[in-house]
C-alpha cells in the first residue's frame, strides 16, 4: 500500500502504481502434427492493452501480438516448453511457462473396394467397405479416394454414407460433359463412429449416359 502510494506521488500516474501483468497458465497442451490448433492466452493486472510474445512454440504455430491468440498447424512432433509473455502499455511484463506436446497422427483405419458397380440411368448404386478392428472416431481430415467411369459426370451426385446413415456430399452434378471422376476428397468425420459399413453412393440424375464405380477407398 505504501509502495503504491509512493509510486503514485512520484509519477503522478495511477497506471504506474499497478502491479505487473499476470498471465494465466493454460496448462500443458497436446496437439497433432498436421492438424490445425489454437489457444487463447489471457492475462490480468497491469495496464492494458497487452502486447504478446511466445518463445519456443512448436514449428507452424504463431501468436498474434495484439490478441494473444496462438494458432496454426504444427509441422514437427516433439515436446516444446513454451514461454508466453504479456507486456502492458507502460512496459511491465509477466510470463508463464507450459509444455506443448506435438504427437504424430494416428495410423488411419479404413479400406478399399475395387469391385465394379454399374451406374445406370436415373438410378442409385452403393459400393460398400466394411471397417473392423478400429475402435476410434473419425478425423477432421479423413480422406476419400474416388474413381468413377462415366461419360457425363454432370449427371452424378456422389456421397459418402457412414455406418449410422449420415451422408457427406462429395460431388453434386458439376463438370458437365467431362468424362470420369478421379478425385481425392477431404471430409470432416470428427465424432463419427468408424467401425461398420461405409458406402460410396452414386446417383445418376439424368438419362442417356451411364458408367460404373471403378474403385474407391477411405482413410479414417
């Protein structure tokens, strides 16, 4: 109390009589290499606004100096001891240390189906893949590789159907008279149960042109 009063009398500024900023400890963090992540740093005390810095962040992550938001996509696995610092408007600062463990992505579950399934005019066909021994949930960047032979892909609606019946649209009558679909799609399957039968569903929405599902695969 006395020290604060002396500071106030000497400087004439209430701000300079305040304490240093205190940065909240976010606790140890875990991230996955190749998957985007974010962390909002916060502080109290001192004289706002704060300017933020952070040292030894995992490669691929940066901190916004004006907001304290750490964001990006980790590029290298490893254990990083991060020091986050908030400097207030009169030059005082506070810091906190925490660990950020970046792990490698899990080995994806999945499978493929290389059997041909005919796509007839104005009809719908499913090609199944049974996924077993994979007690996990889907990833936000799951991959679906699709190979369809067809003489007018603008006729086609292509969807991924999960074991519980949830539908994810992959292709919706684009491409006009272009032949064939040979495409890799990234699908957000976060929270989806992996085990069970997945289906590639193809609907031909017009007359005249036909084709077949040549093959497809899924990495969950």
